[in-house]
């Protein structure tokens, strides 16, 4: 990725939150890249703890955010995993896919 594309990518994320953390961006991009995954996949791929991944998935979901008391953007959804009920499947919502496309444009 060239520097101009990287800067444009960061600017896109800053439209969501001017104080967004790198790990929060990484989690979103990893889910977008994988298409569908479980949290443990992200932990292994990104070298993050379960708590960090969980917090960042919640950030991108439509759940009420602890910091703001407001719902998140609803860009990642958790769905039941038919193979293993212990792990939820994670994927981008339609809005999340649109946001990802805008980042990559």
C-alpha cells in the first residue's frame, strides 16, 4: 500500500472516531478480509487477547458503548455458529461492507 492510500484509509476511520485506536482498525479490516470468522481467528492473526478482540468487536457492533452510552455503528455482527455454539461467527453487516468499500476506494 502506498503512503497516499494509507493516509486516505486513516482519514476514513477518523470519520467514525477521531481517537480510534490502531487495534480497532485492525480488527475491522481483519473481519473484512476474512469475510466470516470467529474471535479466536482474530486473536491468532492479530496477536491480540480475547478481551481486546471482544472489546473491539463490540465497538464495531450496534451494542451500547461503555464510553459513550450510545450504540456503535453496527458494522460487524455476531451470528450463531452452527458448528460450535461457544464461538459466534463474525462478519460485516451491509453497512460495514459499504464502509469498507468506501475505505478501499
